[in-house]
C-alpha cells in the first residue's frame, strides 16, 4: 500500500499542506519523536530478543528505536512510516551507526503494510496515535504481526479525568478501560512504564522552545508561510498543555498468547 497523500499526511501532523515540505526542517532537532529508544531496547533484550530475532516497527519515525535495538541486540528491524523524509533519515542513521545491514526502512501506510507482515518476534507501535482505533484494535493488529509468544510494545496514553476534545485524543479511555482493552485478546502484560509529570514537562519545554525557534527561522526565510507556521506552533503548544494536564503517557510490553 503506498504512502499517504500529502493531504492525509498534513491532517495527521496537524499542519497545512503548504507547510508539509518543511516539516522535517521544523522537527530536525527531535530524534525519538516521543518514544524512549533505550527503554524499548532494554525491554526487548530482557525478554529474549537477540541476534536471530526479527522486529517490526510500525510508524518508525526517524528510526531511533529501530537503530537502537539493532545496535544493542543485533536483531533485524523493519521500520515502516508514511513520511518519506523520516524514512530517508532512518536509513542515514542506520548507516552512521553501522547497522544498515540490520535495518530495513520502507515508506508506506502502516494500515495496509501491517496486513502483509507476519511471524515477527516483536512488533512496536510507538507514539503513533489511534491509527488502528483503540488499544484493543491496536493489539489485534500487532498480534497478527508476531508469532505465538512474540512481544508487542505500545507507547500511548490514557485519560486522567475528563475526555479531551483535540484531534487524535478524542477516543482515549481511562486507565482501567485501557488496560482491559490491552488484555482483551488474552495476552500477558509484562511491563508498564508510566511517564512522570516532571519528565513530560521537561520534554515539552525543550520541544516547544525548539519548534518555536525553527518556526521563526523558517518564517524569516518564507514570510508567505508565516500564518501556517504560527498555526502549527500554536497547535503544538495546545497539545503540550493537554499532554501535561489531561492524560497519562505510558508504555506497555505484552506477550502474545496463542
């Protein structure tokens, strides 16, 4: 299945189509794009992922987790993402890290690509959002991609209190219902990492400051895009507020049963 259209990508990232060609410039300072590569590699290694293993990273971004896992564990990683500049950056990083032979990065729509990927030892869905629906639907997709006994890692969030009216967050559940859905296929939840409020706030401060600075530089060069840039920066600011105030970010490790 081909990569998303420019309109679909712009809607996913919450910016104008006119600004999409400059997204990689705005995000150049951010390697992991929300996911803790070290934690994921640590969990995978602790639970048997090594040199003979195959790992699938759906929505791999710039490949930070894929490269970290390949380097630390010697596993083979297939990363798929719809944004071609991220795929290109993933390939460059794998080459620089000396693991290009272990990492395959491919552009495509993970909704379709996931249907063709099977028998992996682990599958990752990290800070991608509700592409497949809620937690139960996401696990359902990942478990089709892994063998029996395979691992699944999901980086997502749940509501702390009231529902959130913001694109990508409308379908979030509370913590109890999220965990019930994660286990709804009968799989085992092996680990859970809750991101602390201090960690979120520190990350958001760094993120917002760099986005604003990159936005200012781009607007100075392309004043015709100033309004688009301002709207995107404001959207990111509002999202940071929601992440800090209304939701709990978390990462889960599951093992497929059956």
